[in-house]
C-alpha cells in the first residue's frame, strides 16, 4: 500500500468511532492491514475493516432464479441494517440484477459489495449465449459496470488459476467446489483451455479498482464446503496465490481483503487464521462463518457464530453472516435478521476478548442495569432490544421486579432485600441451669 502523505478527511471520524487513535488507523491502513470501504461514487460513512478496529459483520442478500423481487431484497436490506450489519453484499443471480443492485446502492447507508462475475453470466444469457462463451473483455466489462455503479467492494476469484484447479483435481474432496464464482471460473477455464481472465489481467483489474476507489475482496473459490475438505492442498494453494496478489494490489495502491473458509472444524480455525495472516502479510481476513459442523442445517447461524467468534478471537477481521436458511434455501428478511444478530454477538464476544477499547463497557452497562433490576435499561442495551422486550413481556411474574424464570426466588432481588432489611437483635439463650431452676449438677 502506498504511504499516506496527507491525512484523509475520513481518518479522524472513523478512528473516533473505533475508539482508537487516528495515527494507529493511518499506520494500519498504509500497511494494508486495514481497509476503508467507501467508493468514490457514494456518500456514505466510510467503514474500517482490519487490524486495530472492531470485528465487522456482512449480510448477504440477493435474488435467485426462483425468487427475484426487488421489494423483497430491499426488505432484507432494511432488516440487515436494523439488526446492525456493517455491510451488505448483493449476490443476485436472478431477474433484473442491474435494477436490484442499483436499488440496493440507492437505499443502503452502509457499504455494498457484489460479485461481478455473476453479471457476466447473466448478460451473456440475455444475448442468448453461455457464460462459457464470454471473453476476457466481457468479464472485465462486468467488473467495470459494478464499479461505475458505485459498489464499495467486489469479490473477485483471482486465485482460482489453472494450476490451482489442477491441485483440486488431485484432491479427494467430499463436496468439491461449493463457491459459485469458483465453479464458474473453473468451468470457463476448462472449456476455453485458458487462464482465469481475472488473474491474467490482474493489473487491469487493479487499475479499475483504483480509479473508482473500490476495495478488492479476493474470493476463496476453492474453499471447503465440508469439514472433511478443510485445509487441504487446494485451499492452501489458492491462499498462496492470493498472498501474491495482495502484495501486487498494495504495490498498486489498491485496498485488498482476503476471503476465507467455509466449513472448518474447531481445532483448525486458529490455524486457518494464522495461515492467512502469514501468507497474506496481515491482510484483513473475511470469513464465511466459518461453520464448525456440517449437521446444523436450519441452525447454521449458530454454527457460523461459534466458528466466527473463535476465528475473530484469533485475529479474523470480518465475518460474513450465515442464516438459518444456509444450505436449504434463499433467506427471508427474518432469516437475515437472525443471521446478523448471531454474527454480531460473535463479533462482539471477540472484541471483548481482544480487549478492544470500549467493547467491555457495553456489557458492563447491561450488567449494571441487570444488577439494579432495571429491566428497561437492560433490554435497551441488548444486541436485539426488540426480541428481548418481546420475551420479557410475553409473561409477567407475580413477584414485583422479577421475571418468570425465578419469581420470588430471584437471587438479585433477594440479595438486595437482605441488604435493606434492618438487623434484628439476637436474643440471648438462658443457661440450662436457669431453665431447670437449679445447678447443672443438681
């Protein structure tokens, strides 16, 4: 990353929101260990991601071939923002994706990311052709369209090279390739017997990103989609290539993040984070989950939050949420809300463990309200006050100041009452001899 010679206007306010000094943020930004998401074409509050700042959460929205209603996507956007998402990604692959993307960009007060290769495939279909017939110029044109529209960051699967695809061919994976962009790229390379255009023309991609002020999120097209596939040779080979691309992006003055797995057993999470930080020289690490079990369908917002908290504790910077619909279907607005909340809890837990300035103060505020039986204050301070209020109000305790969990046996209430009760004087017991009217031996 090029050295900052004058302090940008965003530096002081972003640092203040992160409760850190502007010099620290400037240092990490200059080194490429932190990125600031905000396209030159949008007027939003810039968002810092990476070393020294709080762990951020992304929410994926977008259409599918089976459901492509702009209003539904805007409802998801609204739900994500209300739940506290730091960014959203529009991953639309159905309907009028240009309309959806532009509507999301118009309505979103937070940074927006996209995956432009989907655009190329859909544009080819509109022309009555296959994505496999698209040329390098078509793929780069799809990227440029998104950058002109003002997206703040884009996922580009530049590490899916012919060489790394060959490593994958020798891997004995259970689930193969689960990345949409990764699978499309591999299929294109095999059909055309050519190198990945986004890798081959990486310098041109960098020039476009720099001109539009867009950050690159270098996608993990070979990420594992099953615990059995985690941290295999194909995943690591791609990550090594990504590390080289991060260095080239920094040299060109372009911000770069690195996307990571995927499905990872608990005992491999720390190693995956440290591997990325080593191979990619501390570049911000953007994780999908990670999911720490394959059996959580319907509850994968929980499996993702477990992995996300652990990964962030070990140094991951950016969590892509997982919703209850993962592996099962397109998420609803309620799924989006639940996914964001789960990942926000994971991110905050990591911030507390990492002793980020101000993180523990949030918990202390809620705890003090709880200790005072200040239910309104406690609920207002929760990560999801609406849900907390609904649970508390569903049934009221017959005991004043308590909830239905303990009622009259509420420990906090009883301890407070015992402190307030006046001490009763002890009655002295008379000697046994007095009770009997004679001496002990009589």
